[in-house]
């Protein structure tokens, strides 16, 4: 078996059974990463000393039957906006060049206490403000399915590290789709929890009212286990998960506007398979979604620019122009307009539950309505970058606006995912629904 491409939970069970040694597996990942021709485009930096020390400790616990979790001894990567004590953490930005936090982010510290091994920090979009995954200021990872295509972002290196067998799983962050887009475009599972479900301390912010960390992995079970460790709670029960009898809602209308044929065909095929597995499928449209989406320019960029304005305007030449312009797009929104937009969104969120989704187990949309665009074209044509970025994040942003947990699953069609959105605060239930859907789609 190729253990480098085994799921995180498969590796954890193999360690429990004495079939796999954490030291050997960690060394294999470090060697695979170092030897990969695109290592420097995927990992911002490896942390071999830390990884080896944690692997030795995991090896000893396994021998003494003192393992701290199912994933004790499993090695993963962490996005470069998640603090790791004593290791440079720059959030993909030259504005933060040389920044070294003193302590691990809370979520990394929790995972480490339960035995997970930190392989290193992965490349990302500047300050996490793009869904395409391009970063000419540091590095742009290759798409794992086709190196000429955009990898998806902002957790680009996180997803690619898993897809190429350079980590068992990864932790990224998601403000408007930054976990689910790269997961979908690289053939993986990505989980965005409900905003606030995990501690934010030690995570470099983009827009705190939307930011949330989450896992990218090969299976829903992997995501559920990693989420549980970061949340410091027991893992949800996924045994026997099925979609039979579940009520699933296909959200019609906006999620399909300007969508390309490939993602739509893949989505329809996936929905058909869910129906054949016993799910009850309803097709619903609502104008509340359009109203919520119209508020986006008054919510995301103003908060992001408010957080980063001083650093940006002190050295704007350090930023790639399209990202700089995205931040500056928040400068002209007034305080009253920002507050009014949040008041409107709060009302829409209540309507969403009461009038649209209350009776369903999950809402289904194509994760991304377009296929990964050509990387070079995005780098040279600003108008195409703006168009593609807006479309790329449109469907995933629904869950961020409505504060819903969301999982993207591979459909079996390259670079095409299907997203399931649950109910705020019911992350564990959504993971069980997603596990049932994963089994049906397999």
C-alpha cells in the first residue's frame, strides 16, 4: 500500500495495529516533500526538527499503548496563516516577512497535544484574499491534476500537499471558500465549520466575522477527526452513515448562473447518485440568496481593509496589484453602510432558516461553477482574474454569508465538487450527512 496517499484515519489505524511507524512515515513525508520538484511552491517551509521530535514521541506512545487519539502519529501540513511557535509564519505576504510567533495557534496546539505531527507550513494567497490560489509575491502551487491550471485558494498549498502525497491531511482557513475551492479543484474533501466553532487565537485574520479554520483531506472521516481534535471534543459518530431517507435541497438559480458545463454535469450526476441511494431530493430557489450576495461588497472587503489598512498603505508596493485592489475596494464603504449591511444579513439569515432550509438535512450546490482556469492567463489578464475570482468564490460564499458549516466532496469528475451546506452550529450532523453522501458517491 502507498501509505503516503492513504487517508489520515487509515494511517492512524495502521499505527494502532503496529503496521505503520510514525517515525518512518514522517521521514517518508519529509523525503517526498524535499524531493518533489515543486516542493518550494507547495511548502513555504518544512519543519523537520519539530516533525521528527513529535514522531519520536508518537512512536513511544504507540509502543506504550498511550496514544492520545486515533490520529496520534499522523503527519499533516498547516496553512501559513496559522501560527506555529518559533517558525516563520507570513500568511503569504511580504508585509509580514520574517514574522515569527512565540506560540502555536490554539488549534495547532490542541492537535499537537493529541499527537498530530506538524510537517510544515504551506503556501497561500496573500493574506488569504483570493479564491484562485495565485501568489507571485511568494509562490503559486501547481494544481495537482494539471500544473498549468490554478490550484484554488487561498489554502492552495494545503490542498496540493495532500493531493500529491506530501501530507496525510492539511489545515487551512476559509473566509469565502478558501478551504472548499482548492479541495474541489484538487479532488479532495474540504470542511468549513460554522464560524466560531474553533478558536481563532493565533490565526492571522482576513475578516474575523467570516474567518474559520478547517481540514482538507481524503475522506470525510479524516475531516471529522481533525475537526474534533481542533475543537477539543469527541469525534462525531459516522458509523453506518447513509443518505437513505435524508431530505436534501438543490439550491436552484444563482449557483448555476454562468456555470460551465463540466461542473454542472458533474453535479447533476452526483445528485442522481444520491437519489438512487435513497435521498429525497427537492429543487428550491429563493430570492433571499440574491439579497444576501448583494451585500458581499459591503461586508468582506471593508473588514479586511480595516484590519490591514495601516500595513498595506505603509508598503503597498509589496503586494500584487490585483490583491491590493481587492483590499482597497473596502475603503469607500462607510461605517453606517457597513453596520446596515450586517443588520440586513442578520434578517436574511433568519429568513433562510425559517422559509428556505428549515426542513432539510443539507443544501446542495456545485462547489465551484467553473473549472480551474489557466494560471498564466490569470497572471497576465487582470480582467480575467477579477471575473474568474468572483465566479470561483460565488457558490462557496453562500455558506460564509449564512454562517453554515459546509463540506465539499469529490464527484468523480476531475476538479468538480459537490457541496453540502448544513445548519449553523450543527457541524457534527453535517459531517454524518456528508459521510453518507460520500458512501453513495463512491
